């Protein structure tokens, strides 16, 4: 998958089934849809911290037995669908294992606070100028 994480082929369980959609007789006779299952909890490719992160972030995609399941049926060829399924698995894992940067809290500068107050004063005076005038204001 990348230089840190390598999933061995023995850990991937691949099955082929009939693909849906258009394609004529070819679709009805060939098992071109590829499904790849990978057990996240029992893998040797991840250490304990990466495994916990993957389990947490992929939680809604995992089955009850902690398998990540990926399907591919876009192409008419099983080999191309196998490639696509493996790419999808790698992309999902890459996104799940990505280290998120910690947020650095900042505060507004003195100049930006002053500009906000000035804009608020201008807006208030503009709105005050729209009010009804009483009879004594004409003179």
C-alpha cells in the first residue's frame, strides 16, 4: 500500500461474482465483479496504534467480524476489476491511517478587533439615520 504498510496477498480474500448492469451475454456468463475482504483486526500489516486508528475511522464500513469489504464491477475484465478493488482498498486505508494535524488555536489581532468595532459603529449610525424624524428635528 505504501512504504510503511504492506498487506500480504494471503490476508486478502478475493471472490468473483456476476456483475450487474448492461453488457449483454458477457455479463450473464462471466464472473467479473471482484469482492475483496480484509480482516482489519487480525492483520499483521498494522501495529496496535495503526490498527486502533483504522478500526475507529473505518468503523461504519466494517462488518461484525471486522472485515473491510470492497467491491469493483466497473470493467468487463476481472483482472481490471481486481486492480480497481485493490486500489480502492488502499485508498480507504490511506485515508483512515492519515495523521490528522492538531488544531492550533489563535486569537484575533488587535487591528482586526478594532476594524470590527469601527464597522459596527458605522453600521449602527447608518441604521440610526434611517429612523423617523420628529417635528422638532426640522429646525
